[in-house]
C-alpha cells in the first residue's frame, strides 16, 4: 500500500469515526475510494479532504443530501446556491429559536404567581387558537 493511501480503518481512526460511517458516506455518494484488485477500499488525499468537508458540513447543519450537492456539482453557482439556501433555513431557525427564548424569558420573569395566569401568555395562546 502506498503511504499516501489509507484503509477504511486507518482513515476512520484518523478522524475518530467508525468504519461504517465512511462506508455509509460512500453509499451516499460522498466518497469514492479506489479499490484494490481484492476489492478493498483505499482512500487518497482527496478523500481525506472530503471527510473534512463532510464533517464541517455536518457541523454547519447540512444534511448528507445537501453535502452531496455541494461536493458533487461542478457548477460553482450551484454550490453557492446551496450555501444560500442553507443560510436562509438557518436564519429562519435562529429567528424561531430567538422567539422561543423570548417567550421563555418572559414566562420565567413573569410577576404572576403562575405563568399560566399571565395576561401576556394568555393573549399569545388566544392568538394561536384556530377560529371557531
């Protein structure tokens, strides 16, 4: 084996991953290791870089399908579009989380003995009720 190639166990170990994770990523079209005459996987430098990109994508909240889109397209505009779409989705989730935090902050600080009796809380509940 060339020193610039890694077995599935070596590459997984380098990143603290289970070997089945790399195999799954291969099945998902994210990695394409070369095969020996005996069918064993051999990962090269490009695969090491892809593992780093996959891990970073996962840290950024990308799904494997989104990561595959970014890694497999030859079109830089499509890659940038995928980033924009993910950014917009992340922005929506942040706004929702901030609204949830504000509601919890109010409930915690509410001067009513029980936040369920809070007029502000009751108003918010009423606004969420369907008509009828």
